[in-house]
């Protein structure tokens, strides 16, 4: 059953107390994963050493992880 058959719109907003990523779907998860991967690769391409600033890697890793979880759970939910 597709989202249209269930009556869910393509731009469904997240409920009041939900986190900011709750309304994203597969495409949003993939975009976040690509952005996170790009942010992880950027300091390496610039030539920064890993000892300089771990906050960049930590933040980029969080974005990548959230994107992977969103895309994965959306794909599993779609398959059911």
C-alpha cells in the first residue's frame, strides 16, 4: 500500500514533540548520509590531521549515522 492510498501526503510534518528528522523519508535520509560522508571526507582532502579538531568528525559522524538510520528504517517500513 502506497502513501497516497493511506492518505499520507508527501510533505507530512513531524508531530509536535518529535525530533527534527522525524518527518524525513528515504530521500531525506540519503541526502543526510551523503552530506555526512562529504563532511567526513572534507578535512581529509584539505590535509588536516586527525589530532586538530575532533568536533568536526563527531558532528559529521552524527549526521551520517542519522541519515543511514532514517533511510534504512524508511526502506524497511516501505517494504512491509
